[in-house]
């Protein structure tokens, strides 16, 4: 049996497992709420796997190893933003967001409507999430296709369609619970395999010292973590992009609503932080090791696929290839579910005020998941290069739009609906303008967008009426369970 046949067997087996997970999770989906939140039954272990796998997209694996292949040790600074974001999310955000789940919240747009007592804020956030994640979905779909193409030599279009059909199917069936279980398997299988591979690479190169010496012979600039003018500014900007952007993504924060309790979600975040830290350190070593072992690759994105096939026996490589594909899918599934929920549940049902039963709400949400998935496939097939340009624009946009309204909404009593909406819109406009200007002074657009959002939030909120007492009680009261009333007193713009 040749190597490609072994790889195919491993990948097909994994895809069949995914469908099985969806079918099993489907039995526990009884209504829209259980589909969106997993019945709030996700424990510490599964929650940790889900959070970690969501962080690790195609850019984290193929892209990050390729990035380190090209930059050497200076590229390590890109991990700092991830560390910052995990600290922000774990210390300040997910616990408070999960508390609001006791009031009936299921999604981040639910949070925005409750906190800013306005369907306009919900509607804007839902539409922005949908637009943001349709593009994100396309990029991750491209990642799935490139992974299969790189390892198996399959046609890119066929690879995209096959992986997408399986991903859409199991999310359609099982919702958040299917996502959580699949992501947990992906996280531990994929990251475990990558760590084992890392030790094998270091061993083959004679240890870390020997690897660095060989790297210096290729290019001495590759071994210095900080070197050159603007290095510190680059590190700070990079940390801000990832720190603010990652900690604001609804696909990540919204998973808190599926946890059994605030205590469980905090433990899950702590463990997932350890998992992510181990992964990124292993990826750094793999990137550097690949540069030493294969210094003349035509495309850095080939570094990881080529390294795996070079260092592992066929069955080991096959299992790791399936694990890597699973990690790519683990981000795609969360993005797809979040976008579909934003369109179907948060905009069509709750913003437009369509009166439907729970079964109808479930059908609309599932249908929206399929629509988003198909749009992602179409974009990935028609014009991949154009999708990547838009992804560059929207990557930090979530931070510019959501970071301030979330943080101020949780920690500042005086934040008003007007302040919330204006800070979202103003942050987005500032982000786009600064991005189109070419990020003057080397400042990333997310930094400018966030600053503008903060100023607008404070100025507008202080010059508009205070939030209603019931909103203050819900978010800053004694934390007793307050039954959600669907914001019957909310003003609709």
C-alpha cells in the first residue's frame, strides 16, 4: 500500500467519525436553544478542547509553521497577542458573559440587546458577525482545501467541496454540542501529534543548540528574536492585533453560553490556554526545524506538509494529516455555526421580530448555517486571492467593533445604547479608513479603531440618558437570577 492510500484511509475515517458525532449529537437537539448552546451541558474537558481548537485555524498550522520557516525566531512575537487575548478572555470576559446565560442569553447579539436595550444594536452586531464570518468561513474553507491538496495531491476544488459537505452536515445535525465534541477530539489528537513530531524533528537535528547553529549557517538574522529598526513597534502592534481581535470574536466568546456554569468555563479557559501555549511553541520549533532540514522550499506553506512526510512513517503521517485537517475544520465549524446563528436566530427571528415556534426557529437557524456554508464554498472556489484581501481587512475588524462595547458593557454602568451603537459603527469606520490609508506610522488599524471606539463610547454615553434601572440590576446587581423578558421595554431604532 502506497503512502497516499494510507493518507486517504486516515482522512476518510476521520470524516466518517465527524458525521457520526453529528448524528449522535442530533438526538440531543430538541429545540433551537439546545442547538445553539448545546443544552448548556458542556463540561470542563470538552470546553477546554473546544476553546483550544477554535483558536487553532488553518493559519495557525500551515500558515504559522510556514511563517516561522521564513522568519526564523523573530516570528515568535506573533504568539504574544494570543497570550494577551487568552488572559483578557479568561480573566475579564467569559465568566461575566456566562453569568448572563442564567438570564436566558444564548449568543453575543443577545448580550448586546440586553446590555444596550436596543434591537438596533443587536441587528447591527448580527449583520456584522454574518458578514465577517462569511469571509472567515471562505478563508478556512480554502485552508481545508489546501491541506488536502498539499498532503494528497487532490484537486483543490474537489478538496474544498468534500471537506465542506462533511463540515456543514455535522453542524447542521448537531449544533454546538457536535462542534464541542469534535473540537475536543481535534484538539487533543492534533496537538498531541504535533508535539510528538516536534520532539522527533529536534532529535533528528541533534538538539536545540545544533538546530540553532545550523539555522545561523543559513542566515544569521534567523536566530535573533529582536533585531532591526521598528522591531519593538512591530511586536507591540502584533500583540495588539491578536490580543484585541481574538478576545472580541463572537465565535470564541459565544461558546461560554454552552458551559455548565461560570466555574466550569473558567477552568476550561485555563486548560485551553495551556494547550494553545504548547501548540504554538511546538509550531515555532517545527517552522525553524523545517528551515534547517529543507532550506530551499519554493513556498513556505509547504513547510509543514513536507516536514511531516519527511519525519514520520506513513501511518503516523496519515494520522497526523487527519489530525491537522481536523484542527482546520475545528475553527471552520465554530465560525459557520456562529454566522448561521447570527443570520437565522439573531437577525431574522429576534431583530426583525418574526414570531415563530421553537421548531421553526431551529429550522431557520439550521437553514442559515447551510446558506453560510455554501457562500463560503463559492467564495473559496471563485476568487481565493480576493477573499484573502478581504480577510486582511476584516481580521482585526471584530476587535475595532466589539471589544469596547463588550468590555464597557460588562464594567461600566454608564454605557448607554447610543454609546454602544456609535462606538461600534465609529470603530468600524475608523478601522477601514486607517487600513485603506496603509496603516500610517506602522500602527495597525485595530489600534486606531479601538481608540476611536473608546472615545465615542465615553463621550456619547455621558451625553445621553442613563441606562434603565432593570439593565443596571441585571448586569451590576447582586447576580440573582433575573428572568429575561426579551427586552419588552427596549426602544427599537
